[in-house]
């Protein structure tokens, strides 16, 4: 099947509207009754090249997320029949539960959600005769050597992260919006200055009290970093899809990413202040220590976990509480570049980056149009 074209049976929108207008009010009611049939016809057709490209990129990103969340779940979550593999490390679990007593359950559920996302998107692509995505050939990174981690090859590296915590101040800003060219300082400056583990790398990482707490704190802020990306990516790419059914998929999955983000945004604020004795990584007391440079107290206040109203579209409009960013320009490329800058793929080969960059290029080239 040619997945680059829309089935010829799809009604022409302009003709449909012209016919409805010419027919007058009595026929307008009949046209309205016919809309379910239109949706049913669309649901059974092929999808456009652009829609398939967007879904393939999202599937790849969800596979990547599943890979990293699986590693978190093995050592800090709840391995079970729903999310199998691994044996939690008690010292790591204890450190994570300093952020919230339900952290293992939340990690488990986030892992299962991401797996369901790529599994569904791939199945949908195949149902339309389009290519699905498989990244198994790129599983070449080593696992943690900590007791409990599965010794299998990975797509992602959680042991050398440079975590961008500017999402924290961005969502508290009442003036700034990245879509309007604004930038934001990190809430935890040290996490942007080096590479740090977010899971224990070996048994030695489990022996020092604040060292393992710093690893859990890093994970807590990394959780939020990962999920804020999905919160933006789905509405960004939804603006480029053509099919109503594909739009429905993005509008149905995207909000779950935002639900994840708000959970992790909340829990990261409970990170224990202190300094890792092994590397100097410092977590400030966000509510009491002097705020980072170029911020005010409200920019890092830990209980401000709902998006503060800010500028949107034009600064002349009233401020509004929104997901940010949602600009569609280079959305896919920027999302993948953000993961690269995070250190998530340290050790990956060029062929992986070439594959993902091409998926991102095709997704960004998609246009809504009719």
C-alpha cells in the first residue's frame, strides 16, 4: 500500500462545504448527520506521509522513554508481571521515597504508560499499512552493574546525565515563554555543570548515605525533565497532523505526559538538600536558601507546581496558564536534541543519531494543509 497518499475515497473538503452551503438549511441538517460516516471512512483509509512521519517519530521517542523508565523501575520501582525485570535496590528505593513514599508505584506506572504508548502507535501505523518503528538494532549501551539491574543492552545511559532543570523556573515565570524567545535559569545549577548518575552504577554507589540520596535527587529532577518534553511535544506535533483520527491519538496520549510531568514536578521539590561527598553536587534548599542567579524566590518555590500564567502568542494579550513551549517550528528536532544534551545517549553510535535525526526531520516537515 502507498502510505504516502490519502485514499482517493476521502471527500474533498472544499466541495463538501460548497455543497452544504448551496443546499440551504434543510440539507445542512443532513450533512451534519453524515459526519459520523465521514469519520468512519477516514478511519479505514491510509494516512498521509506527514501523519505517518509524526507517528513514527513519536513511537521512537516513546521507545526511548520506555528504555530509560525500565531502568528506573528495575532498581527503584516495582518489577512485576506488568513491568517485568530487575530487583529493586533497597538503599536506592529508600532514597527515592524521601521524595515521596509512593515513588516506586509512580515509577512503575510511568514505565507501563510509555510502553503502552509506543505499542499502540506502532500497531496503529501497521493497521494503516505504514512502517512501524523498531530500535532494537541500537540497543548497545551497558546496564548498571548495581545488584538488581538486568544485564541487557540499552538504548539510553542514565549514569552520565547533565540535567536541564530550567523547566522548573520556566513554569513559574509570569513573563517568559520560550515561544517568545525567552530563556530560563536552572533551578539546580550544579546539575547543568557536570555528568551525574540517576541510578546506582554499582554496589559502591549504594553504600554512602548522601551519595545515594544525591543519585535519587538527580533522578527526581530528571523525571520532570523527561516528561515536560512530552507535555510540549504532543501539542506541538498535533498542530501539523491532517487526519482527525491521528489528531485524536495525539490529543489522547499527550495529556497523560502532562499528568506524568505534574507528578514529577511535585515530587522533585521534596529532594533532600545537601552535597554529594563524592563529586560536590549540591542540592539547595529551594524554599530557604538564596535563589539561583537571575531568579526570585517564587521562581523556585516548591509548591508552585501548576503553570503560572504567562505571555502567550503576543505580549499584548492577557497572561494565561499554558503548556510551554508549543511552537511547532523544529519541534521534533529540538525534542531529540534536548535528550542528546541531557547525556542520555552517551556511548551511542552515529547510525543511531542519523536514524533519529531523519525521523525528526520527516516529522518536522509534515504540514497540516487540506
